[in-house]
C-alpha cells in the first residue's frame, strides 16, 4: 500500500466510514502532537505512525474506539465487512465464497441456529436456553431459564 491511494477509516460499532488521504492523516497526527505544523514526513512514516496511533482516535459519529484502517479500493469485490459483527471478512473466504456476507464465526453461529434473536425469561429477564425434551423417539426443544428454572 502506498500513500498515493486513499484509505478508509471504519468504525465497527456504528459502521461509520471516513475516507482519508495523506493530508487528513497528517492533520490527525498533528492533533496528537506527533508532528509539527511545518514538518513534512515521508509517506511510509506517515502511514506507519497512523496505523500505530489508530487506537488513540475515536469515531466522530459514536465516540467509540477500535477504529480500523484499510485501503479504500479493497472493498470493491475483494474485501467486505461481516453483516452481523462488522469485522472484515478475509480475502481467502471471499475467494471461496464470493457472495458471503458473514465472516466464518458468524456463519458457523447462523448454521447452528444462533442467528435468531435471544428470548428472555418473563420472570427474571435472563436469556433463555433451548433444552432437549425426549419422548416417543422424537427429540423436541423447549426454552427454559437457567436462573429461575421456569
């Protein structure tokens, strides 16, 4: 990756995106006191310092941390974010499954039936668990609360 291309700053919490160029990267690093206003760093140094200090920045939309940076052209057909958790889907998965919109972890959870929203106990409010009920050769599942046994 060279600094001639633009980068994208991505917030996994609110999924906000901001396109960055070298000037905006330099401005953000200057706000942290990394460079003087009159200094002109090399593109490699600027990109490396920005990647190291990305944890110091917060999202402009939600104020959350954990921002991620990537090349802006990565998203065109090669790289995509998971529709459920917002993490980046690896390019190897995209090569095998070009239409995948879930990462491997979320896809496994969805295949096991974890895609549905959780149901909560009406008595105590904790998450109810599906438990097998055996009878007449047929296994059925029933929701029960692990806290109040209801």
